C-alpha cells in the first residue's frame, strides 16, 4: 500500500522536521561542507508541495498551505547549520502525475504552483543553491 500525505497525522508532522534536522546534524558532524534538502521526486516534502496533496488541514489545499511543512524543515535545518553554512533545496520541475504539478498546468494556472521566490520569501531567508529537477528529455 502506497502512503500519501493525507495519511500523516498533523501531530506527527513535527517528527518529519526533527528527522530532517537529525540527518543534517549527522552530515555536519561527518564533515560535509554543504547540505541539500531533498524536496523532489515524490519524497515526503515533494508530496506536500504537489497539487496532488489532498490534505484538508493547514498543510494542504492552497499553495501557501502546501509549502508550510517544507518551509518548516528548511528553517529548522537553516537554524541548525547557521547563516554562514551553505544549504540548498532540490525541487521538482514536474511531478509526472496527472493530479500533480505539470508544465501544462503551470502555464494555465501559474498562481497555484511553487516558484522559488515564493519559498524564499515565505521563509524570509534565501537558500544558497536551488536544484531544479528538469522535465524528462530536458537538461538545465
């Protein structure tokens, strides 16, 4: 059975933030000189950002709600790493599912799709590097 973002209980979402912080802490202790938060490829944070997120609480529906958990993760990792440490975020260019974020839907209703300016303005901090996973057959 495939898990969906709707299956997560709201009270369990802080654990997702804590898990990302714990992973970032391990990377820092191991001596890595860059952190990347993976918000792409149908992983948890990507699924929250997607239009296919059908949650009915403050973490689904409108784009601002769908961005809430990914921003909480980013802010927590940024706070751990500090302002001087490079932190990047990888996001999808397209979900490749009919209900998700797709290029044709982005052209027809751009206000319902994530732009990098939105995520950085809502978080009130700029990321050091944004990795955009391109559409199939394209390269960036």
